[in-house]
C-alpha cells in the first residue's frame, strides 16, 4: 500500500459529533479497501448508522473506537500489494456452467 495513503489514514482526524459529511468522506475513502479487510462491514456498521436519515444515533465512544479500528484495519500491511514473482504464489479457481472465478494470492 502506498505509504502516503497510510500516512493520510493514520493522521485522519476524528469527525466532530454531528458532522455527517465528514463521516461520509472518511467512509468513502476507506471503502475502497473494504474487500481486502476481513470484518470491515462489522466494524464500519456504527459509522454507517450515523449516515442514516433519522438514525437517532449520535457520535459516542463506540463510534470513536470503530473509527480508530477502521483506520487500523485499512492501514496495516498487507492490505493490498503488487504481485511479487519471487514470493510463493497460490492460484485458486472455481467454475460452473455459467461462470468462472479465480484468486491469485
């Protein structure tokens, strides 16, 4: 992952309570990495709930913990890395009559 992006994520300031636009900006930024982070949706749920109309939820300590956990989750290595032909490579595939899928890890 680009060190500059990691720095931006780690230094991201906690949104002010009630600043829905700031929460939306943060979630929009980190959502790019969601498919590479195990448990992302579970951690992000509290913050996503803040975006709902008439949510009846305000920023609290649990939201602060979720915010920090998301920052940690998407900034730890390796979330995403370029292919390195020198490292061990695993190819997994699956197919049916209608589709095919594969993972290179």
